[in-house]
């Protein structure tokens, strides 16, 4: 069995003290870059692995970032968040962090999970997804002074004055661009397949479509359909619009799932 490499072994090879090795690994800003590189070279050469339990006791940090896995409904709608999760994991690893995954069915279940994880694993921070109006999760984390960031804007507040960090895509700009593309292709009566009002994300994307149609002189009233997010739901809603007497010739969809359903409808006989 290979003898375990210790911090003292790294210090001897690098020609520095054990405290300098510790500083180079845990507080690199207090160590000269030349010294830090010498320590890192010794770490790599010896194959030294930091004892995470000891590090946590010493620094009070677990170097864990917790994030919920989104429910898998139809295998399509989670693709963006899958890529986001890969990016988060890779970025965290480059900074010496690991990602802790968990599941929860709703806001209250996720808040309960926060308490469980903080008691058992003490993650340093959380990343939240699928933000919405009246989000219980952000309120709980703010009240308990737990660091977090959201992938999704704070819909219940002015985003510019939000009390927490967030990043989001511009959904309204995306559907506006899609609508302009169809207008440039000669379409005028452009329908919209969206989610029920109140979702934040869905309302934002619907607004981009409606605003662009109105700017082109087309009244969007009656051209939208709201449904739950699924391929079959999208197909049904698309059939409803395409078979109506509104003269719809093109569709903008709020999600990939509804878009695939609309594609099935558009390709069906008749």
C-alpha cells in the first residue's frame, strides 16, 4: 500500500514551511507567486491530496456549492439546465469547489432541503434555478444570511435593485428576434404557444412576441395559447391555432417542448 503523502512531505520538497504550504493552498493571496508555484509543483509531483475534513475544520468552509436537479419531464425541457450544470461544475472545480446535487418537488420542499444540507454538509453557497414570483427560497436564504446566486431574475422585485446576485437570459429579446425573423419571411399572423400567465419567464417571452407584432401593425389579441410545458400539450395547442379561422401561418413557442409539439402538428396530415 502506498504511503500517504503529507503536508510535511510537500513542505520539504518545496523548501518551505508547512504553514507556507497551507497558505499556498488555502490563502494564495498571502504567498508570493513564485513560492506558490513551487508549492503547486511539489503537490503535483508527490500526488498530495488535501484532507477536506481537516480543511473544513480549519477554515470553516466546505468548498461545496449546492444546486437542485430539475425534474425530468419529457427529456427535452431540461437540456439548457443540463448544460448550465456542466458549466457550473467545471467552473467550480477550477476554483477548488465541488457541486452537491439535490432534488425537491416545490419551494417548501427545497427550503426543507436547505436546512437538511446546512446541518449535514454545510455547503458554502447555493445556486437556485427556475426563479418565479413570490419565490420562498430566496426569501429564506436572505433571512438566514446564506450566500446564493440565482440563474433567473428576481421576478417579484425590480431587477436593478435586487438584494441578491442573479444572471439570466433575455427571453423577451429572444422571442422578439424570432418574431421579427418570421415577419421578414413574409408572415403576418404569427401565433404564440406559451405557459399560463404568472410564470415570469413565460410572461417575459410572450411580451417580446406581442410587442414585436404590435410594432409591425399586427394585433396579437387572440393569437396566443397557454398550456403546460410538454410535447403533447404543444401539439394540441398548435392544432387549436392552426385549425382556427385566424389564418395563422407561423408560430413562436416559449420552449423547446412546445416547439416540438407544434412541429408535430404542422407536419400532420391536413
